[in-house]
C-alpha cells in the first residue's frame, strides 16, 4: 500500500511518500513530480527510499517558481533482488502557492 502526504507552505511544496511492501521486496525507489495546473512540470526527484522493516519512506521538498496551483504525481517502484517487481503511480489533489 502507498501513502502520499502533500502540502504547500509559502513557496515550498513538501511531499512525504510511504510504501508498505509485500514480503520479498528488497528495495524501493520513487519518482516525484510537481506539476503546475498548466501542465508544466516544475520539479522532479528520482531516488531510493529509506527502508525500515517492510516500510519504505522518502520526504522531498521543492521550491515553487511562481504562485499558482500545483499537484504531485508519484511513481513507486519495488524490486526483489534487483529485479523490478511492480510500478504504481498515484496523483495528489491540488494545493496552492498564493
């Protein structure tokens, strides 16, 4: 299962991602994109997630370039012994930098 917490405070968008994995998953990575309501991608992060037991997490902050409404699009990747097992993409609702 996945969880995304997304909020904007001033010009900073904060994204917390959590993945509770199935047994046998040895690693996970995440791609986080911050997208303006116009469709423009204003920030991207791709990297590994921290692991505690079967729970993987990653927190990332992005500086927004201008006022407006933004959402996060997050793709989770799970691996077993280096082999990609599953890809899941989730999208948040909008929040506003005003």
